[in-house]
């Protein structure tokens, strides 16, 4: 075994452009065939359930994907709730002061809650429930306003309650249960108001109008939650494939070390990452008389020799070192921030460890 050491310094040339590394959904340890099978089975399932060990990744993914949409839609919903004050002035003139106080206080409380939660909380489940909860509470207070009014138009104005159902349900993106809870609360509030304001025949007509909209909005909410799960599972599968392709492109199949191309890429990146000029050593290892091993014992035995050498050298490397198979029986290692004296010690230690290895052939 021969070794060649070369010493270099970090250059001071500036990097004009740096590409941000792609964010992976899967950890390297999660790229197993078992996980791929679990993802494919979840996608084939009609309900697309998220596997238990990917639940947190799903919530983090949804937070990144949905937080801006949820924040905007919450602000828009509060603005619409305030604008309906002008409808109250026309339809419910006897309670317009109570309407102004109610809408201003509710909108202010909701906007403050939105500002705080979206700025300081990263819980997508909480953010996803914010609009359904505020809409259900607004519905209950608005219904009390209707019941306090003596306007002859109050019984017709109750049909506007469908807007609360649509607002609460159509904006849910992550989980379907909040849609069920908000629908039950808003529906009970609407039925209670219809019982007080409408005759039995009018209440039946209201129910026939209200029910299809409820079912439609629930279906849309379920489809949104299902699409969110399916999109995440597809992204997981794509990320699994990407990691496997990267592994095939960057790894030497025989020794499982980096290949030549990946070594050059990582070495350049490591050199540019050093904060101060520092010496680096390039360690090159070449197996002596390797052709004789192949000729005498066959290429399969030669492959096993390379695997043993690779495994032994890898054990002697530090975490910051970059070890690769450079080609044939040649190996190369970058030792960052290492002086030549230390590199000589490392090279000799690797040579001795390899010399002590013994390969038994059947």
C-alpha cells in the first residue's frame, strides 16, 4: 500500500453564487424499502392515512405549505364580517348599534389572535382551527342579534347563515374534524334561530335550503383534507426516489464510498466553507500489486479486498474527512484543517490497520 500526501491552502476567492441545498422530507435513515412500501400502501388507500412515524413530518410540511394561505383567509374573513354591518343597518335598523359593537369587538379579538398565533405559534393544527372556531362563535353572536331584533326582515335575513357554514368549512386544509365540529355548532345555532323566527313551513323550507349547502361544504372540506394528505405522500415518494437516485449517482456501488465526481464536489464545498485560511491535506492511497490479486484469485476476490480496504479506511477517518474511491484500486481522502505532520500519522495508521487485515478465501 502506497500513500501520497499533498498540502494546500484555502483560496480567498469569493463565491459569487451559492445554491441552497434542497430540503428533504425524509431522513437518510428513513429511505428504506419498508417505508416506501408504507407510503405506497397509504396512497393506494382511499382515505390516504399518514403513517404514524410520518405524522410530525406531515404537520411540518403543511405548516410550510398552508400558513400564508390561512393567514390571508383569516384576515379576509374578518373584513367580510365587518362589512356585513352595512347589511345590518338596512335589515336590522333597531339593533345596528349592538351590531357595530358586536362586529368590531369580534373582529378586533380575532385579528389580535391571528396576529399572535401566526407570528409566535408553529402549530398548523391550531392555525387550521382558528377560522372555524371564530366563525362558529360569530354565528352564535349574530343569531342572538337576530333574536333581539324586531325587524320584519329578520326572518328572511336568517338565510345569510349559510355564509358562516361556507366560511368555516371551505378554508380547512389539514384536518376534517374541525369542519364537523363547526358545522354541528353552526347548524344547531341556525336551527335554534329558525325555530324562534320562522313558522313550521318556513322552517322546513329553510332546512331544505340549508342542508344541501352544509353537505356540499363538508364534501369540499373532506376533499381538501384528503388532497393535503395525498400531496404529502406523493412528495414523500418523490423524495424517497430522489434520495435513492442521489445515492446511486454519488456512491461507488462496490465500496459504498463516495465516487470521484461526488468527492470533487464535496471537496470544493468543504474548502469554501472554512472560515479562515487553513492547511488541508489530500491523502491518496493505491493498492500495490492489485493486478496480481485479480490474476491469482479472480476479480470477485479483488472486489472483496477493495471492500475490506474501504471499510478499514473509513473507520480511521474523522467525521469531517471526505473519503472516496477515486478509481480502480485508488482511494482518496480530504483531511480539512490538518497539518502535514498529523496527516502523515493518519496515513501511517491507516496503512498499519490495512496490513493487519486478513481475508479468508474459500
